[in-house]
């Protein structure tokens, strides 16, 4: 199986005061599932780490990417078309490219598992393949 990863859980790893940090670390360190970050999410993570934390935080993220700790996936032109469709369908949520890339890659990787803190959006947005997303760490027992 695969877990598709959103921005906030990766950013929280740099914040020792974030109460969700240990849950994210536990998921990342114990899972045997593939860990996939959409390319648009990597840009957001880099931006937030560089603007909110000391330079070592962004460097650590780049080292993790270089070491292959996470797979980074780009969207194809037809997948960007899916993003356009989803953006129209869920316009009231104003989800944005990074969030919608999670939905598209979840379909590509045949998974419903997302590592995200964004329950507001991902409890409403439906997977393209049907069903409902399992939102980690909120649904950790799932």
C-alpha cells in the first residue's frame, strides 16, 4: 500500500512544540507502505520550512528527498485536467493544487490513505476511485 503525504505533517516535523509531531514521526518510522509526496507539496514544504524555521530544517528535508525516504511524483497533463475538474467540483472549499494533487495521486497509486491534518477538506472530498479517505494520523487505528 501507499500513503500520500500533505504539507503540514512534514512541516510539523521541524517544530518540536507541535503536539502532532510524535504521531507523524511514529507513522513515518513504522510504516512499511510507500511514502509519496506530490511535487507541488514539496514546494510548499520547502517554502514553509525556509520561512518559519532555521535553515537546517529545509536542509534536512532536502536530505530526506535525496536519500529516497519519500517518493516524489509529478502530475501528467491528463492528471492536471483532473485537478481542474476537482477544483470546479469542490470550489467552495478552495482546495488548491497541492491538496488536489493528493487526490489525483491517491487514484494513481490505488490508495485511500493520506497523511494530512486537513480533515475539513478531506472528509468532504471523495477519492476518484470511490470510498472515503483514511486520514492519518486522525484515523490511526484504521
